[in-house]
């Protein structure tokens, strides 16, 4: 990899090391959800937000900016606008991989007050 320095010439730089990759395991996920459920200072919908993040891989900002108009239960998709994604590209998140029999169960009644209309 080369980059230009202030003098107009380029110098060789070492490639950046890859970031650490670690996945949360099932027991850690359960402990996280349980902690959110018993934490008196947490919002009632925090456990649901955690479940949504774990099942979809959505980032915090994507979840916090989610609007009901972007949740399509008939197509089992969450549509994310490019303005709300890290890459700046719109994308669809499938809801069909969820454990609940009905995808809407994950984005339940408690989240209705948390998501934007």
C-alpha cells in the first residue's frame, strides 16, 4: 500500500491488521438478555432490541432509526435506507430466520412505542 506524503512523493505503509472477530455464543446472548430484563434502569423494550440485533446483525443506529414503514411483514423483510447504514447503501434484512413462528413476535407490542411511526 502506498500513500502520498506532504512532499509530493509516496511512501510505502504496512497494511492495517484485520480487526478482532468474535461472535457472542448462545449462553452469553441469553445472559445479556436476562440482564436487560432485570435491570431497573433499562427501557422495557431493551431485551427486544437486543434480540433484534442478535438475530439480524443490525447495528445500533440502524435499530434506533428503524421506522414501522420499513418493516414489511408480508415480505418478511426490514428495509434499511442508505442513510441509516454504515456503508451508505440500502439493504434488506430477512425476518424469516427468526426463531419465533411469526416474525412479528420479535418486533412485538413493546417496541411499538419505541419505533418511529
